[in-house]
């Protein structure tokens, strides 16, 4: 029997609650399936670890997890540690050196969940956002000099490489081709950013020639926000830069009902390094420790991990269980307007897995 080694890194705040729930659900799924198992290694890295050691993860942290089949990640961020320290010290410290350059974020309105959009009853909103995850605005290039003086200068340089842009655009075209509508929107801002974004557009046009069966269009990021709200049914697959897609995917999650539902995968498609699976949301200080975090985003993320591991049947079984549970409003957590707890939603999903006969 195949045993998948998973590095579980819950991180901070509700990350701890939703990853614990996710691990339980994955174990139930393996038990139900019987043909594979998981071996979880738990890592207590994050803001508490930082307060004890001065580091978000140990110096050899990546060494400790590079042999795992996948990384199951919660969230980082604490009210008393600067966000750039937590993000760069853990999440980005894994994503970037592990070259997880494709950040894939599916969005759709799950059964029983109401979109805030009047025109959306469900099927009109079914998107996948592909976010460039290794360079661009989050390349980390820049600096500050003359700190605290009136002449202080600070720069963040958005750095794009031809190879980095080509590989993410190609990934997005392939993904668009695999979906029924074969439709890709390339998000840009080449009217104002006249160097890197112009190269981005040129590379998109070049790569598009390899995919004559995919219909594609190009959209300025500001106009894209409007299109997502006004004409959601005109969109299928989206590719955008690190910053643009970061913002668009929170909007997408809200339009699909809640940030607590949204999943994501940080993929190294070549599998030279493990890929990392996490819900989109952060550590949510406002609800941490209350037992009311919505674990659905983490469960949906787990389906993406199963697909990546080569277990599509188990992934489909988990997705059916998730949809059965979201369809019942008595299992909606407060972010969805309900009263259910993380525990109740987790138990309901585990029961749905046990009862699934497909
Ligand atoms: N990938 C990550 O680790 C990541 C992502 C985003 C934010 N952060 C960090 O998280 C911290 C808090 O950031 P924020 O408040 O901007 O974003 P957030 O995603 O933590 O929370 C935004 C809002 O959504 C709600 N929410 C989020 N997830 C939920 C869930 N599963 N169930 C129910 N409600 C949920 C929260 O209660 C909050 O009101 C910051 O330190 C930030 O840097 C980390």
C-alpha cells in the first residue's frame, strides 16, 4: 500500500485549527479508500516558534521537508509580529526556493452557498486563477536607505524574467485547454507598466500560438475586477502576476461566498520539489481559538493535494463529501451566516466520506 509522507505546517491562528481538521479528514478518507495511507510529520513552525527562537523555521527547515510528497500548510501571521517577517520567514521561504511557481486557485459557488452577486445562482461562476508565484512584484528585489531620515528611499522592484513569464503562461494555457470551455484571460497592466508588463503581453501572444484550440483574451487588471462582478460567466481560466492574482483571488473568494472556502495549490509542476497546499485565507486573529473557522477551504485544498499525489478517485470522493455538507445550511460556519463550528463541519464531512458509496 502506498503511504504518502505529508509535512503538516499549521502555522498560526486558525491555521492550527483548520489543518488539524484537514488531517482528520484525510485520515478518514484513507481509511475509507483502503488503497493508500498518509504519514504526517507535524512541524510547529510559525510566530510562536519565532518568539522562542528568532526564526520562523529552523535554518535547515527546507532540508527537513524536501523529501516529503507534499506540504499541507495552514497560515502565518500574528498580531505582535510584523507581517513581512512572518510571510517571508515561512510561506515565501518555502514557495520561492522550492520553485512552486504555479499558484492555482479554483473558485466556484459550492452547493448551498449564496454568492453576493445577484446574477449568480451557481454555475455562472466557475473559474481557476493561475497566479505567478515566484517573481514579479514579490521577487523581494529592492531596499531601504536613509531609514528614518527625510530623504529615506524605499523600493520594491517588480522583476519579471522571460523564462518565468513563459512557464506560467504556458501552464495556464495547458490548464485552460484541460477545462471544457478552453478559455483563458491574460490579465495585464501594460498601459501603465510599460516594460515588464509589455514583455508579459508579448510572451502571452507567443505562447498562445502553441494553443490554437484555446480561446484567449487580454484584460487590464482594473477592468478585470469589474468583469468579475458584472460578467462572471464570461470568464473561465485567468492568469495574472503575483500581486494582481493575489488581489483578484480574494475578490473571487468573496464572490463565491467566503474566503473561508477558497483553496490553493503552490505547485512545482516539474516535481523537483514538493508542492504546497493551503487554504487562501490567513490566520484570522479575529476568530482564532474560537472553534468557528470554516475548514472547507482546507478540505478543498486537500482535494487538490490528492489530485497532485495521483489519487483522483479519493479527491472526487472528498469533493462530493464537501458539497454534500455545504448544501446543508445547518453546517454553515458564521462566515457563511450560520452557527456551525469547525468540529461540526469536520464531523459532517467525515460522516459524508463514510457514507459515500460511489
Ligand atoms: N497564506 C497566508 O499565510 C496568509 C494569507 C493571508 C493573510 N495572512 C496573514 O494573516 C493575518 C490576518 O490577515 P487578514 O485578516 O488580512 O486575512 P484573513 O484571511 O486572516 O482574514 C480576513 C477575514 O476573513 C475571515 N476568515 C478568513 N478565513 C476564514 C475561515 N476559514 N473561516 C471563517 N472566517 C475566515 C477572518 O475572520 C477575517 O475577518 C495577517 O498577519 C496576514 O499577513 C497570511
